């Protein structure tokens, strides 16, 4: 009997000792405090209305940029249309009329007025970035059919009947006509307006083509070979798709 009491004494304080009672009381206080904090103290989100400074912030003076058109709106180029977008003349194009196409003004042409840009390889000195853009886009989208030199000898050009763009006919088209073919397509050529969707990029391709034409002499052709072909819808059906 004495041996058992000695072992219990060496094992530590019993559950009824003062130390255990204090620990249990502290635990109960802490758990009860959490309940009180979460359910009795109001959330700060419910107290903003009683702070005057926050209450009148809604009436404070600040800039309202969309209230008036006098406030300039600067956005990154190519992200937000601010001029209504490019007009769509696909309905006219598919009926064989090139009135609007021929009247388009090439922003990189030598002429500075609103007259149609001259046909043929009369290409001005272009900014380096425009020249590089036209070269890159032509090699990406056009050379596969029309050839890197625009001679119609691209990898798949003979298979689909892609014409040479060095002929008198191609040289005789206005810049706006070639621009419209790029945008809407014609015959076996699908539209590329949904791929080359920036007008400036399409004009860069037009000017690169004029550059290629200027680097190659006009071929000897029979009379009447240079007569242009009227506009027409693309045989792929892509002209009637949503224009870009």
C-alpha cells in the first residue's frame, strides 16, 4: 500500500491539483472569449456608417472621365476602337464594283491628297518599321502561294492556280483594289482581313508588293492581257463572314 502511494506521488500532480485547475480555467476562458469575440462584438464592416469621413466619400470631388467628351481618352494603340472602325464595302465588292476600293487612299503613297493612289510600282521611301512589317506579313501570308518574289511560284501556288503579281494586270490595279483583295479575298483566294486585321498592316503588304514589282521588269504580254478582273466574292465563302 505504501509502495503504490509512493509511485503515484512520483508520477506528477493529480487532476485535482491546483496546477490542473488553473489550466482548465484558462482553457475555458479562452474558448469562451472566442465565442464572445465572434458573436457579440460587431464586425467593423457594420461600423463604417457611423464614421462621418467614410459617410460622405460618395459626394467627394473626383474626376469623372466619361461625363464629357472634352476629357482626352488615351488608350494603347489597337486596344479600344475610338473612331467607329473601318467601313465595310464587301456588299459592293461582291457585286463586281470597285468604286470604293479604287478610291481608297494609301497612307504610305506619295500623294498627299484624297485622290486614288497611283497604280504600279511607284512606292515612296517607307519608314523602316513599315517596310519590315510588310515584308514579314507578305512572307507569312502571301509567299506560300504567290512566291517570295511575287512571281506565283510559291510552294502551293501552282497547285491552286495562284497568279503572278508581276504581270501588267497586277501592276495596273490600284492600291485600294489590292488592299480590298487582302481584306475580302476574290476567286480562289480567301479573305485575310481576319488574319491581317490592322489596316496599317494591310497597307504595308500592299507597299511591299509594289516594292517587289518595282524590283522586277514588267513582262512582255500580248495586248489585252493587262485588263483587270472585276471584284468578286471569294470561292471559299469567307467574304460574307464578319468583316475585319
